[in-house]
C-alpha cells in the first residue's frame, strides 16, 4: 500500500507525511485519502520521492507505476501499434538514407539506433493515445 511505503520513507528521513506535504505546499487531506487506499498521481509520487531523496519505485506498489490517468485513457489497438511501428521504421529509414547517423560527431552504434527507435516508438504511442483521448467524441468514450 502506498501510504505504508511513504510512512516508512518519512520515518527514515525524520519527518511525517503531513509535514512533508506542508513543506511541498500540497494539501494535507491527501494523507487521509492515501490511508484509505487511494493512489496518488504519478506526478505526486515523483515530487514526494524527490523531496525524500528516494527512488520513486520505492513508493510504488510492487514496482508498478500508479497512473490514474492511464485507467481512463483509451488503449491502443493492434492497428495503432502497427501504424506506430510503420512510422518508426519509415523515420529510421529516412534518417539512415540521409547519411550516416551521428551523435556528437561520432557515428551511432546499433545499440544507440535501437534506443533511438524505442524512444520514438514511445513518443508516437503517447501522442496517438493523447489524440484519441482529445478527439474521440464523448458519446464513444467509456465511463
């Protein structure tokens, strides 16, 4: 449970969750909600982890990020994933055709190219997810 992990981290730093939230300028009523099992947003978790100088994963349940927005966000279909993969392949192909890929004046290794492609895939998937959320009419949204 998130609150138990937060409490342990606060005790290690010699503070309390309420004092920490006051220091960060956040509402102290959040503590009560967290005690009841409500999960905070990912942004809040990162702010708390930074203030406590701990890894955000330490505050997460089972190392899984808690993202309340993801529960309501539309999921990508297989077609969306195929389209993103095609876009990444097309972009990487055009980059490679334009000459040798360089990073800081040094040719990119295969590992660096794979990392670049993975980052593009993540960015394109998130853009597609946000576009679905923004441009899907309310009558087609669940909930």
